[in-house]
C-alpha cells in the first residue's frame, strides 16, 4: 500500500476522516491528513503522493510531476485552469466539488432574491432609524420570469426552489444550450442572451470563471434588462461589468442587485460598491463550507471519484482544464 | 336593484372594480366605491348598505343594524371579535381574507428564516463596516426540523415551500390538531406544544389574535426551545411574551428571531426591541397589500363569497366571531 493521498482541509469531522480512510483502504491507498496550518508538513509529504484533496493553489504548486489527481474542494476552479505551470504534471487530473454547493448557494439565492423583491434594504433602513413605514410595493417570486445564466448545478438547484415557489417561467442559459433539467421552461445557449434579457425580471448569474464568461454581462447587456429587473450574482465577479452595474443601480435603471462575488475580493474599504444603491452585498459566503451538508457532500463526492479513479472508470466531477469547468 | 354594497379600499385597480361590479350585478347588487380618504362619504352611504368590504373598524362602527355582512380585506380580524358593540347588528356576518396573504407571508417567512440561518444580521454588520469576514457557521432549511404553530393558510403555504427546500420534518400545530394538509409530517393540537418545542429547530408562529393565543409562547415555553433554535412570528405580537423573548435573545439562549408583529405597533422610538441581539425586525409588512397577487386574490375571494351570500350558500371565508378566526 504505497499509493498515498494527501488531504489538506479545515472542515473535516472525525466521521469525514473515517469515511475517507475507509474508502482509501478499499481502493489500496493510505491517507495522510493535514490542517491548513500544517501546510508546510503537507508540502514535505507531497512528493510521495499520487492524489491531493484540498483547496490551496500554493500547495498544489509544491506538488511534483508524480501527482496524478488534484481534487479541489471548491466549486470554482478558475485559478487552476490558467496553463501557468500550476500543475507540474501536465496530465494531472482535476476534479471540482461544484455539486456540493448547490443547496447552500440556492438558499442564498432565494434569500437575496426575496430581500430585493421585498425591499429589505429599504426596510432595514427604516428599522435602523426606529421608524415605522410599511407601504413599499413588494413583489413575489410567484408569477415571476426568471433567467438563470449558468444553468449548472448551482443555478438549477435554485431554479427548482423558485419553481416550487410558483415562478411563472424559468429560462436556463448555458454554454451549450442543451436542456438537461426539466425545471427550465426554455433553454438556450449564451448566444441568445440579448433576446432573453428584455423579458427577464430576475436574472440569476451562476457562471464559472472562464475566459468565455469574463464580462459576459456587459454595460450594453445590463441596459437590456427592464428597469424593474433585479440581478443576482453568485458565480464570479468577473462575469459582469461591475462599474456599469453600479451606474445602473445608482441611476435607478435597475431595481436592485445582490452580489456575493465581486472584483476585487476582499473589497477595499473605500470601494464605491459598498455604497451603491439597492445593492445587497455579502462577502463571498453563498457557498459557505460551514454548512454541514455541504461538507458531507464534498467528502462523499471525493470518495465517489476516488473509487472511480482507482477502478480506472471515468471520474464524475472531472474538469476540462481548457474549458474551465 | 336596491341591495347595495359599500367598498372602501385603497388598493383596487380598474380591473378589480370591474370584477366586483360584474359579480355584484349578477347577484342583484349595486356597488359604490370609496377611497379611505372618502371615509366620511362612505359613512353617510352606509345606512343604505347591506354589505361592507373594507378594513376600517371606525367605518364598521358607523354602520347601522341593517348591515348584514362585513368582509374584512385583512387576514387578522381580532379587532372585530371583541363583542364590544362594533357591530350594530349582532348577527352581522364577518368574513376575512386570510387566504389572500398565504403567498406573500410565506415568502416573508422563507426570507427571514434564511436570513437567520445564514447569519445575515451579522454579515450586514460586516458589510456596514466595509469589512471582509466569511466564516460564520451557517445552517440550512434542508434537513431541518420545523414546527408551524398556527397551521392555517399562512403557516401551510410556508410549510409547502420549506418542504420543497428539503426540510426534514415539519410539525403542524393547530387549535384542533386535525391534519388538513399532507405537507405536515405530524399534526398536533396546541395542548402538545410543550413536548414538541424541545425538538424544534425553526419555530414559525402564524397564529390568529384570539383570547386563546395571547402569550401562548410564554417565558417557560421559549425556554423549552433548543439554544440553537430560531423563532419567527408573523401572526400577532400578543402571541408571545415579548420581554422573555428579548431576554432569551440578548442572553444567547436562542440563536435568533424575526418579528413582523410586535407589541405595541408602531413600536416606539425608544423601545428595547429595536436593539435586541440577533433579531430581524420588520414593521408589519409580511402581508403587504401592495403585492398584486394578494390584491387579486383578495378581490376574487370577496366575489366568491358574494355569490355564496347572494345564493344563500355557506360562505367560504366566514369567521366565527366568538372563536376569532
């Protein structure tokens, strides 16, 4: 049993470790666990390892050509798809953990969408002033027209919840435009985006960070949204023209927005985004790893693909390093 | 056609008026519309009326013994069930419009529940300080144990959405304890409340304001909730011991609460509730009438019961004035 796995994660419980150990043993591997504080020890151990499960690009860069599979515990793997020598082994397999984040990100999306539709930024101001005012016009997910830009696991898990809450019409947009999930009333490729934006009331962006998605929501496309539309982004901050979004919000050409991702992160103290009108900001927390279910699923997905890897079967969460997702 | 209806509401569109007119005509009534600003004119007209559709107790008090049916456009009719001479005609029928508020209140409930589970009060403080901190432990509706105290239309519409989001177990509690909706995994009468609170993670209170529900959540019952539980109240502020709730929140004996109803309303500027820890306050907006769907349904429900009334059939939204709902 000289095939070795290096695991360097902060969220593992004893049960998680036991599950990984058990799966590894079955597959003929031994596992060594490191906390992120033990990164130096992990680095020293990497030359013996065939597999690395973690989320540190620095650690990955320390791995020699003998590393054959890197499982990233995060959903977005754009930092690993830059062909910049991060992988010593050009054929190293890369898997991500996008599927683990569907529930937590979908709940974040439902929450901020309702906060915008129900005017919570304004009501919170009322409450902050100890005032009493309750006649702001609110709106509903029920009966709404939603476009999910980036109809992968995250977007689709949100769409399922929006449908259950009575959304009238949900359009999915993906790179290929292939309909994978019944929850979408219509499904298009990104080339059709300009036609769809004018009939969108709620735009949910859950795009991966790839060269194709950078500034996909340009100033011109933001202007195609109806003035009473709202925009929510949980994918990557680079996917939209942030300055154009700020202008549209401050000028009232868009009813509201919620950003969990932005450029840059962390956002500097004096950045104008902090004070943009009708904007719900969160510091990249939608996919928070502290949700137990997310952690459980993350580990389960790694174990599933470890069995696939050991058996020489196709890996379920494999990322195309050129495409970026 | 000397049977007359007085309508005194602020939210009616032309389409709503046309629908009421048409139904009234079919049933042999004529309708006179007044805005709340025209309340004096409405009062002068009331002696000719058999039916009043509105939400002003002052207006109702001006109606003589000839008024046979008062349709209240609000969900809660506790001010009308006090046997204090509000109705000149002791046999005057009272209907409410609770069913119209299910969707808007359920969306409010989902929103504030997620805000509490996902630590939004704390993250909003982080954002207010232009800080960047993203490791607060969040929780999920998925897999949670929910108790709906007041399993009527409002509570059940919420329960349906929570179920669709993966709630593990939903207990309904109503006066009778009769299971009306399949969404509940268990259904009990209020007498079983003490057994159920210790196994509740999310307590949603959607009780009508009746003598039975006053301070139903006593200090002792609040103490029965697990320390990581959250409590949400959209029914009536009187249904809980507000001082005990404030103490529990400030002492950290409860993870969080969201109140859309409180005592008194409006809340005075210097009330300690404004500054209670982990509390999401909203100024009685969950059932906001400005949601188009709520208004549409309100009018549809009145028209449905107008047909029932005219035909001598049982009315669907009739309130038992002794019971209070």
